[in-house]
C-alpha cells in the first residue's frame, strides 16, 4: 500500500509517497 509521509526539511514541507509503509510517519530532517 502507498501511504503519504510528511517530510519536513527546515521550512520546507513535502508530502512523499512511500511504498509498503506501515503507517503515515512524520519524518524530520
């Protein structure tokens, strides 16, 4: 299944599609 993962980089916020993701996980980099 494809889930939306919130990818935050500094002030930038992007929605990334991850395949076989267990759940929607906010990623901070």
